[in-house]
C-alpha cells in the first residue's frame, strides 16, 4: 500500500489549521511538536514547528516575506534552496512518515516549496496529495489586520488610518500572489480545494468528498453520522472576521483582481482540474504582475532613496565594521540593491 503525504496549503488565515486539526481527529498522522494555540488561533495550529523553522529560514535567505506579494518571490525561493535544504527535508520526512500510511503536513509556507516537497517525498516513495484551503480575500485581509496590524508609537488617528489602509492593500496583494502561486505549483498533481466556510458549515460531506477525491481513509466514516472528535473541534465561531470589500479601503483595481481570482478558485473547488479556470488564473497572474510592476515604478524614488541611506550607513567611516548589521538598514533586500558598491567602499 502506497504511503501518502498530504500537504495542507493555501494562503494563511484561510482555515489551514482547521483542516489539519480535522484530519488529525479523523486519525491521520500530523507530526508534532506543533505551534501552540494563541489568541489568533485558539483551537491550535496543528503545524509542525520543524516545518515552520525550515520555511522561515528559507524565506529569510531568499529575502521574502512568508506571504510575499512580489510576483518573483517563488523564483527567489527556488534560487535559495541548497543541497543542505534537500537533505534536511529528506531526514524530516524519513523520520516523521516512517510506519505511517497517511501523514499530514500543514504549512502555508509550502506555497513556495511545493516542487521541493514533491521531489524529496517522491524519492522516498511517498505519494503526494494537496488540500488547498480557500477563503475570500477580504476576510483574509480583515483577519490579518485584526491579528497582525500593530499601531506605531504615538500614532494619531490619521496615521492609524493610513497604516491600516497600507496594511489592507499589502494583505490583499499577498493573498492574490500566494493564491496564484499555490494553484500553479500544484497544477497537474493530485489535489482538492476546500472552502473554509464549507468546512465550518458541515464538515462531514466536505471530508467525505475529500476522501473520495484523494483516496484518504479515516477512523470514522463522515457519512455514517457516527460521533467524532471533529464535532467538538470545529466551531463556527472560528470565523470571527466576516469582512467584505466595503469594509476595506483598497484600490478598486486590486479588489476586482482579487475577486476574479476568488471566483476561479470556487470553480476549482467544484472541480480541481478545470482547465478553463487554470487558464483564466494564468491571465489574472499576468494582470497582477503588470499591476505590481506599475506600483513598483511609482515608488522608484522611494527605493532609490532607501539604497542611498543604506550606502551611507554601511560605508560610514565613523561606524566600526563589526557594528554594520543587516537589520540596521532594512535587511537582505537592501543589501542586494546596494550590491558591489557598498562592498567596494567597505574594502577601501
């Protein structure tokens, strides 16, 4: 019997934890130790600490945010992957899937590494399948605003409004990019898409269909009506942020683009291998890349100014070399922008 590795993916705040916890309560192996529950996720994440550390380190080396809005973020991660990363992932899978027929790894960060996981898992004889969790972009942005947007020191009302608008725009853009990448990277593989609201409304038919689509087996047949720990685990109150476009101050073009991606995702929920939906998502990806390029061009002076500040801080003769830290000038991305010019000044 083939062993299965089931990757629960999708953009963060889309119900990935609820899906992973449901699979755990249905008898699939979700390797721990997990991230602990917190106020933003009171039922628990059911997310491997190892996977989080692995992907966070890779994203840091690639110079991307874990839910990055840049269209080239995927290529940055691919370029950062080393043989050591492959060996580390291989060791993790060998240890955590040994003797297990069905292993679940939930981590939205796998959006950037689907190819890596598939290759390493395949080399170990694991059949890989994917569950992509779907949630409306306005709700995801609203959830991220509520849980992660923090006021600055001495922030007045005007500054707070500007920050929340900027955060909303960023979160919608990140949802678009990660959604597009996640769909494209799992295309042609064994996969299924599940809407978060469907799972909360009635988990039994959702999980029964998932078993049929992906060949999964559970300790309890969802269609039987037999009591399950999932009944107590899933709580409609988990959907605490019911946000629509009228509740977010984002540009119309960005909202319309996100809504279009969402509508195609719903088509894939009904049939994960709908060619017309994938083709439409490719067109939306091109539109998003063009929009992002335009936004970057509008901020060319800001980026150039950041590079000049970085050069001045790093090349200052008053500052000892040992104190010139990456974090002082905005991270690795600025270092790449400065490039060899700073290196030459530091050597002189």
